[in-house]
């Protein structure tokens, strides 16, 4: 009887050990399958290039979803989806930017020279080429374009549908599954001629982000 109890105990431990190994293998396999995805968020701010026509300052928040398309010995290639909300402040400085042929141009000049709040809702779609530097650091180049909605008409852009184009470089530092990110960028916003006003805005920005490897 004592021998039988030992055999039962041994079999029970063997089964438990097998179950533990199975769950560990499944967990590792799940990590391997999902390791090409990262999620994150960022905050940034910027302003227009100095000019005599207008001012534009902004700050923004982005949610981020990265997917690694390919990894080679020297580079990684990612696609990136970034929903964004952008809070801008805009003011016309040069009243002659509004031409006399504009309907009600005198009224428009007065209206546009007031400081305005501009909200933009954007879906950025980007492609990134990353160069790892050791096991912790990396640098990259990012280009993105995305549809957006702006809620305020100005002398430079009509209210409604437009596009946001971004060219950025970035630097990252990784710790465990987390990655810290700093990203200077150039941004152009216009509506591709879909609205009556299409001069758009050009801004220089910098953003700070954190992401997590799934």
C-alpha cells in the first residue's frame, strides 16, 4: 500500500510538472507570436517657422500602435498607426494676406486677426526605418501621412477635411519591455485643394513617448 501511495504521489507530481511545462511553453509561444507589436502614447508641442504672416503654436497627444514588418541584421522596419488630437492657437499677423478679391475681405481681415483655438483630429499612418545601437539604444527615420478634421476656419485653411504630413527622426532607449522615445519632427497640414483656403500650416515639433512590447 505504501508503494502504491508513492506511485500515486509520483504520478501526481509528474502531471503537475507536465501542466506547468505546458503553460510555460504556451506563454513563451504567445510572447513570441505577439512580440512584433508595441503599444504606446506620446505628448508633444511645437510652433510655426518664424514668419511675418501668422503665428501657430500647438500641443498634442497620440496613442500609438507599432507593428514590426521585418528585422534584418542592421535595420528594423515598422508600420505605425497614431490617432492624435492636436490643440493649436493661430493668429493672422499680415492683414494683406487676405486679398481684396476675397468676399467680405475687410470683415474677414478683422475676424482672422483674432487669436483662434484650432482643434485637429488626426489618424497618422506611418512607416519607420530603425537602426539599433547596441542592445539598449536605437535611432530611426519616420514618415507619415494621415487624414484629419479641423474644427476652425482660418485665412490659411478651410474648416473640415485635410491631411497632416510628418517627417521625423527619433531616438529611443529600451528597458525590459518598455521603450522611451524622443522625436523631433517637421509637420505640414493642408487640404490638397479640397477647400477654398489651402495655404496650410508648417510647424516644427518635438514629442516624448513611451511604448510597451506586447
